[in-house]
């Protein structure tokens, strides 16, 4: 009671002020039966291949391929986390606009992976560049590193395409 005798209203319930989570994708293992779930699985597989291939080439051009390694490793783990949140059902317990988060995640990773693909292609194209050592000129990339970088470039392109397809599907679900 206040000094004038009127009662003080109770504070608002903070849980009631948040909207319920907006999720149009299925939760649990049913997400793997959708195109979005299939593309996320492909992103994980092909992104892991890019990571392995670039790492196995001993990163001969760290200035260019360092970004490729960062993007492939980060995207691999964030895609695993993203898929894990949907498979575990956590999306129903976290109040967020998951349709927008799906769009924002795939847009960001698509832009980063497209840049990584371009840098990996640029690093691969330097195969015939000759470096002047003390007495002889040697190719910048050995034939083995060149072949591995060609494969990494192809898989980076495929991974970028998977993120682009996921971005298109997320854009269709997200209605601002």
C-alpha cells in the first residue's frame, strides 16, 4: 500500500514481454529431411574438406590462405553449432527470430566464404610465378601444393554455392 491508500501494481512479467520464438524449420532430426538441413550438412562436409586441403598444402602463402583457413574453420564450427541447436531443440527454448538469424548467419558466411574462395583461387593461380632465390628460380607452389590448392579451390566454390543456396532458402522464410 502506498501512503495514499492505493495499491501499487505488480511489476510486469519480463517473460511475457518477449515474443515467442519464430521458427519455420522443423526441430530435432526432422530438420535433416529439409533442403535447409541437407545444405547445412553439405556445408559442414565441404567446408571440412577445404580446411583439410588448405592445411595439407602447408599454407605456402599465409597472407592469402590464412583467411581461407580462418573462414573454413570458423564456418565449420558455427555450422555444427547451428545444426546442433536445431537438432537438440534449443530453438524452441530461446526467444529469438530464428528465421532472421538463419538469414543473417548464411548471408555473413556466404560473403566471407566467397572472399575466401577468391583468395584461394588467387593463391592457386600463382603456381607459375617464379621466385628468385639466391641462385635459381623456383616455382612459388610445388606441383603437389598446386594440385591440393586446385582441389581446395573447387571445394571452396562448392561450399560457397551451398551457403548461397541456404541463403536463398533462408531469405524465402524470413519476412521482415
